[in-house]
C-alpha cells in the first residue's frame, strides 16, 4: 500500500510525573507487598516497644543491700540510671533512628538502619554489664555512712537489667529488619518537600475607598490608594 507510513503514537505527557513522584509510587508499591508490610509492622512495634522497655527499666531498682553503720544496718537501693546511663541514652538514639528511617532513602536509610541496630546492640551490652555491678551500691553506702570503706552486705539484684537487655534486643531486631527490608518501606512523599522554587505572590485585594482600613493597608504596601 502506497503512502502509508508508520506514525509513532502521541506521547501522553499528562501521565509523565517527576522523579520524586515515580519514587514515591515505587515505594508505595513495595510497601504493599506482604513482606514489606510485615517487616514494617514488626520493626515499628519492636523498636517502639524496645525503647519504652529500656527507658522504663532504667528507672527501676537494679540492686539493693544493707550498709553497716554504728546504729545498725542501713538499707540501700540503686536504680538503673545510677548504675549506667548508657541504656537509656541509646534507647533514645534508637527511637530517633527508627523515626528517621522514613525520612531518608537509599544510602541514608542504610546508615540510619545501622545506627538503629548499633543502638540496640550497645543497649544489650551496657545492660548486661550493669546487671551484676555493685559499684554504684558501694558508692551510695559510702555516701550514706560517711565511710569510704563501708561495704554492702546481703546484696540482691533484680530482673530489671535483663528487661533492659530484652528491650535492647528488640531495638537490634528493628535495626536488622530495616537493613534487610528497608528498601521496600515507604518514605516521606516528595510532594511535601520544597524544591527551592519561589512561590508566586498573591495579588492584593482591591482597595475599597469607603473602607479606611483598606486605604491604610495600601499605603503600607507602598501603593497609591487614590489611583
């Protein structure tokens, strides 16, 4: 057939979005996969619960004992924050990293996920180190009795340090899940990010010569209200 040429179909520019919109769509599609949804839910739950458990455990009694004084035995207790402040501080860092995972993408998300995992691992190590530490109890006994050589008898340790260990393990789990499945999780939509383009100025409302306040506003803008 003569005169018949292949004409490419017109390009539908209405369906062409920006890179940020395409990335957001890909993130949303990945998050709708079963593995993406499950890992996201487990990471959020374990990370938030782990941080809460560590912060709660740090405020509880970790060890107690009796300090010998001239007037008799003096009961002493120490909280987790007295033994070590590392678990609570690392829990706060881990919680912030858990939130920041959704604000970054690609390599930034990997770095934040590593920080989350390290926060959990550090919490576990610090809590285990403080579980059998009597140093804070001895210092408190010395302060209460006024004798630097005063010791503590009948020392008992509670289970709260191990609760902090469990909380740190949950933070570590959240970090490992973020490293493994973080690429499938959604991120903050690009449409909410400013691109630096100046916004158009809104045109001022017309001046009503019968309203004195409109005249004053026009003068403040440097306009001639009589014009």
